[in-house]
């Protein structure tokens, strides 16, 4: 069987042409259970909140002093605190919140001026531990849970954008259903190496199964890399334009402390989990995208474009520990 140096592949993929700056801020929508059993939708904007001073110091214009707080878990930010929040996140009262479930094509729009602003204590801190520094709180927009009917309970396959205009293209994303293929079909030349010393931290990784699919003028290839008794520890994705044969996207995913490999939905399989990977048009005036190959316990997932001149968009998921 053939082996390959995963570290070489990883660094090769990092040496791509200069990329444009990320233009779209995308967020997740979470379900928050308030103490009075009222469920609310919450969009944390903490990752774009610009603190005026060291975040470990109290900003009296961002949140009330702890002496004024009765409930350390949930703090409503009204009046001057709301103005401060909008200023520090570059969000306007005239902006809209676009919430899109690309799996069901459900799109809901809300006006920022109609939504409450709140600070909610992160999941790793108990109210009994407070008063707490401000950066212990998720700062964001609150939506009445009753207005979010139709979305899945945990808002799977849902992304959020805040701005003047809806950026999402509807009904053009497709779930990716893979078919097993011969490894010789894989287009990446490095995969045809015989034996290269592997130093990625896994020991020698062996080339495993290859999977393919074709959609909307693109050919997609995934190759597994396995270790020991058959554990898949990494995957290489290569996408080729069907006509030009140009490689338009190549990504290397690996199992690590902070990430795990999402399963592939195979053609004619009996899996009940459904497709994790999606591809197609998601944004206006942008190339097609592909995503869904990793789970994240640390960091946030990215949406990749089928165009090497475009940088990945990392969803601002406020994944703190």
C-alpha cells in the first residue's frame, strides 16, 4: 500500500496565492434557555465587538456596573449600552438580520431596531462565580423564540448575516453524496508517491479510500489517509473544473485536539445522519462554495470557495472555552 507525508501536503496547501480580505461576517444562531423557561434565539457578536480598552477592565459604557445587576446570567442592554454595542460592532439600527437555513431554504428577516441587545454569560461560567469580567459575556442580538418557528431546534445548517441586503442565494446549495472510487482516479500528484517519511504527528499514514462526485460543472475528489488499524486521521479534498481541468479548490483536513472529521454520506448507504457536506452557490456575486468536512471543538468552521483567489469565510461562532 502507498504512504504519504501528510505534513508535506499540509504545507503545500498553505502556500497558495495571496487572498482577498474576508468581506462577509457570518454568525450562528443559538438557542438560550432563560431562567423563566423562555427560550430565545441569540446571535453572539462578541467576535466583532471592539473594546475601547483592555477587555479585562470594566467599560462602564458597555455594561452596567455589577452593583446594578440582579441576574448575572442575562443582562439586557438598553439605552446607552445599546448604543455602545451598535457602535462597537459597526451595526446600524437600520440594518437587517438575515437568518438562512440552507437545508430547508427557510429565510427569515428581522430589523435590528426591533431586536433586543443582551449580554449572556458564557456556558463555562456559573452566575455564582460573578461579578465577572465583561469578556465572560456573549454580547449580541436577541430574538423571541416564537418568531423562529420552522428552524430546527439547534439551528443546524443555519447561518446569519447582518447588513443592508440579503447576501444569500436561495435553493442552489446541494448535499454532497459520495461514491467510492479507485485511488488512481485521484488527481493530486503527491498522492502517487510511494513512501515518504511522515512527520505530521500520526506516524506513517497510508492512503485509504477515494470518493468522488460531480455537480454543476465540477468534479470533487476526497482521499482518506489512515493510520494503524484503519482509523481515518486526515482527508484531502480536491475540486476540479470539469471543462478546464483546473484545480479550483484543495483543502487538507485532519483529526486533532480541536477538530474531527465529519462523516461522508455515501450513495446507497443506510446512514440516518444525512449529508454533512454541501456545495453550490450560497452568496450573491461570489463563486460556488464547499464546506462541512470538519467538526470543531475549538475554533470555528470555514466555508471555502471553488476559486483560489477567494479566501475562506470563517463563521464567527464565539466558540469559547
